[in-house]
């Protein structure tokens, strides 16, 4: 019989040696001494048969037997269970102490769910606002390849970079670790560069600011939206080329050249996408139904995007239809976010669709069916009286879309995070659930028994630590081999997650996930567990 903690081929040597021992048999009893109090501690190991944790929890099949050990009443997942004598002389399991063994695996997460960071009552929301790119319009991977290729060609043409760069392939890379080019930077070098494993918040953010502009005034640049992925990949490939060919370069100069190349090719990208929308834009058949429901509920809607009108117009016609403008009370393009939310003096202008030009007329009110550009959120609020908690604005970028409107203007906010789809698919995998559950239990065993003395105990703890490290790396790599999850690094939220939870009241993988809920639904945040509160898993 093979013994495995996680149903994989990786075994613990001590359990392999005990594999032939029948169930219901007390494997081992040994006396070890604890520092305080000086008394006998009994430790036992039981190896039950394999059974899915989803069918039966560890606590269900582990029971007392004559106060001496444990018996496997039903076949169960292989694991080690320890018990010790208390001050009252009663022998208890770890499950008795903190219910680790009795915690069943969670139900699947709804991939079309809406997740609350703050309580949000939709009955109070009268106005729905939207960004366009990666909020209403989601793009296929072909968009990443297009931006990468255009940026690469622009870098070669404009900055006279070597044409050999053009042969490098496009790589899908997510943020989350320290890489130079395409290779991880050794830990020793990271410590030498940054002096510490913990980066001060002032190094990441400009002081007293929260928006995208402030982030780019800080010492560390954050590329946190999906349009940044081709830029990151191009930067990695050029850096790798310089390293492989021993070419000296200044990192900041290289970064700015790559960034300028990618940004300057956006007009070309817009035109190519307009000419073949279906090649780059994902169809969302539920989007029209979503807007119909908002209109039927009497809600006001507006669109504020940095993209030009012809680009938005062709995309919305593809997604919703020729009459897409009827779904919006106000449409503002080329808004220059986040400056749209922070400046107060840039005037709104009218865009003439026929002449495809900007008019000089003074804008004193906002009319449905008219396209506006530039302007400020102050003008939008003054002309519409849409203020505070009655406005719910959706975007994909925690900084440029959500930070200022929630901190400075009191709007409610929703984040559209496309990566949630892959994240939830991974979380719902039964193997991942079992690994995550066992990691929690193993960590609890280590935490509770780390102060026991004796070489045998220390050897056992060392083995547990090795298995824990292995599990942590495996759980991280299933999301992304290089960088792990977008939302979590080992047991802590990523910086992206912390900003997301700070600036978004709700978040979801697609705007049409809201169709799963009524327009009077109240979203309640999950009660999280603080370090000083009761232990709970999968929170």
C-alpha cells in the first residue's frame, strides 16, 4: 500500500516504512519531554486508508480508543495525527484543540460571481459609469501580440535598436517576482540591490498620493493593467538580448525607450483593430442584455475612456450594435485619465462625428447622443449632479480608474479583473483544494510542536518543514510558473490585491457577472479572520 499525504508520488520516508502496518493499529508511541511543564507527552501516529476528504473530513474518521490512541473507523486520506496529554490528564487530538482535522474542503467558487470588499447596496446606486478597454471591451491574445510587434518595430525604427530583437518571441509574463531579462535574479543579488527583503511603501508609492500619476512618480514603476503585458515582455526580451551580448545599458533609459515605443504605436493599433474588430475583440453576447436591464430599472449610465471615438465606436458596434450610444446618457472619450479625475481646469469639448474633429463651442450642459472629449470629473458632476455613493464606476485599473474617484469623490467602485477566470478555475481544482488544506494542517502541526525537545522530534519537524516548503512552491506555481498568483504570494495578498481591496468595493471577472444579481442586491463582504481571532481556513 502506498502512503501519500496528497495522492501524488511524493512520499514521506517515515510513512513508507510504516505502510505495511494494518489500520486501527497504533503505529508508534514514544516519550518526549517538553520544556515547560516537565511532564510526559504522548505522541501517536495513525495511517488510515485513502479516501477523499470531500467525502469525509479527518475529524470524522479519527476517534479516541480507550484513551490510548486513535482508531480509523473509516478509510480516510493518509496523514499523521498527534495527540498529547493535557494538564488535566485528558488526551486530546489537534482537532480537539483547534478543529483542524474537522475542516472540510470548501465548495467551488462561482466563476461568474461578484466579490465584495465593502458592503454595497445596489438600491442606492442610481448611476453606472464605465471605462471601455478591458471593462466593456475585452481583447483576445492577438491584441497582446499586435502591441508587442508594433512596439518592437517602433523601437527598432525610432531608437535605432538592433533588428535582431525582432526575432525574439512574445512571452506571457505576469508581475510578482524579481527578473532581469528572462532569468530570475538570485536572492543574494536582490538583497544587495534592495538592502532588505521588505521594500518600504515610500519606495513603491509617491507620498500622500494614490493615483496612477503618483505611482509613476515613485521610485518603482508599476505596470498593473493588461495593456502593459506586451510592454513588459518587450522590456524583458530587450534586456535579455543586451545581457546575452554583453551590451552595457542604463535600465531607466531602456525602460523609457520601450515605454515610448509601445505608447507611440497605439494610433496604429487603433486603426488595425478598427479594420478587423472580430480578430482582436472578444464577443460578449450578454452585454446588450446587461444594458437593457439597467435602462429598464431606470438607471443612468455614462462612459469615460481614454480611447479615441472611432476606436470605441467600432468596438461598441461590434459588442452591442449600431445604436450603442442610446444606452449611455453621457459619453466622454480621450479623457486623459487619471488627470480627468484630478485636474479641474481642462474644459470639455464636443466631438463632431461627421467632420471627425473637435468643436470650439463652450459646453454648458451634457446631452445624450453627443460625444464629448477631455474635460474633468468636476464638470461631469456639476452638470449632472451625479455625486457620491449614488455613482458606481467600473474600471480595470485600481490606480487610474478607481483610486481617485473613491478617495476624492466618494464614488462606489467596481473592478473588472479578467485574471479572475484562471484564478477561480485553479482554486476549484480538487487537487489544489487538498494541497491547500494539507498545507494549513501541516503548518498548524509545525507551529504547535516546534518547542518540543529531542532529536527525533526535531528530525520530524525538519521533514515537515521540507514538505511545507515544497507544497508552498507547488501551490504557487499552478497559477503561473514564474510569478504565481496575481492575487496572492504564498499566504499573503500581493501588492496588487491590497490596492484592489482598498480602492474597489466589488470586483469580478466580467461586467456581465452582475446579471447573476438583481439591481437591488446588496453585496456583503466576507468576515475575514484577523491574526488574533479564531483560526479558519480558506479565508
